[in-house]
C-alpha cells in the first residue's frame, strides 16, 4: 500500500462559495472525501493538505519526500507565478500531477503559463472535481510503471 498527497493551494478552501460558475458547487471537504474514498478503492492511503501560503506548500512538498509515492497538486494561482514551487518539485523529484478544476487554457492568457507543468509528470484540467480522481489514477499508474 502506498500513500499519495493531495495538495491544494490558495483560495481552494473557498470552493463551493468561490465563483461557482467557474469552479462548481463542490466544497474542498467533499473533494477531499472523494479522494480518500477513491484511494481506499485503489488500495492506497491519501493525505489531503491545503494552504494559502506559498512557503507552506513548498514545505509540504519537501516533507512528502520518502513519505508519499506522488502528489496531486492544485497550486491555484501559484501555478502561474511560483518558481519556488517548481524548484521544490524538481529538487525532491516527487512525481506530481498538476491539477486544475477549470480548463486554464480556455481562460485568460495569464493562466496559460504554468511553472508546474515543466516539472510535473502530467497535467489534468477542465474536468472539475473528477479531475482529482483521474490524477490519483495517473499516480497509481506511474507507481506501477516504476515497479511499485
Ligand atoms: C485553478 C486555476 C487557477 O488559474 C486559479 O488561480 C485557481 C484555481 C483551478 O483549479 O482551476 O485558483 O487552479
């Protein structure tokens, strides 16, 4: 049995109330519960963390090393700005699936740039909360590919 980290960044604690036309009505608590259920179905542990602070997200990635087999990361707006988060992923070599509820490529041009994409094993966006489950499936496949 492996463990996976589901890491959510700034403003995602407001899901359900925040711009529901873009992000839907599902709360972060509900998404996290779905991730735990899905992990259990796959036979793995899932640990969920959310922070609005860039340094805390970087700390969570450092601490995931040797503990979690991979990470689903919705870095929110830090996706488009954070060289620090990109460097943390590169430094730890943690397998990361970049996740967005919305299709960032169909939105404002500043959301098309992702610092996470170049260090992630892949990106899932536009599928709403279901994307988190797809990302967990991808991480389990990645673990198998690595012989785990
Ligand atoms: C987001 C997309 C980002 O551009 C935005 O800043 C968010 C949420 C998404 O899940 O669609 O906070 O990551």
